[in-house]
């Protein structure tokens, strides 16, 4: 006669627990990176409202304004691929960067972000 079992086995429970821990660790690693991504988007979107950018401004002036805002808002983002180009009185800001977050032991999560904004006067 076969014995009927009810519930989950120990191995099944341990596997479920392991997947749950990995999922929670991934959320803990990824969520702060997305908050920084959102903050960078807010900074770039607010460039239009900045009265310091005029038609006579240079691309380096816009980069300096972005750098100041990042520093004052305490946002960590690599500015290596930040490109500002001027066309007439409009500035085009293109920013592609990646963020690395520790995941487990020597495994990193790499997140790629891209922003594109046209600032016009």
C-alpha cells in the first residue's frame, strides 16, 4: 500500500527558499540603480527650466550644470559617455552609461541606461 504524502519535501522547501533569497538579493541590487536612473532623468528634464542655459551657452557649460546637479543630488553615475552638442540655440544631451552592482560573491549585475534630451531656448 502506497503512503500518501502531504505538503512539500525538505528539498523542495530548500530550493524554494534559495530562489526566494536570490530574488530578494536581485531586487536589493537593482532597485537603487533604477532610483539613480530616474533621478538622472529628472535632472536632464529640468535643464529646460534652468535659466542659466542661454543661446550663448556652450556645451561645456551644460556639462558643468549637469555635474553640479549630480553632485548636489548625490547621484553616482559615470559621465564618461555624456555628450552635449549644440545646434543653433538647442542643445542635444545624449548619455549612455552602465551601472555595476554586486549580486552574489563575484557575480555582478550590469545595467545599461540611456538618456536623450533636447534642451531648447
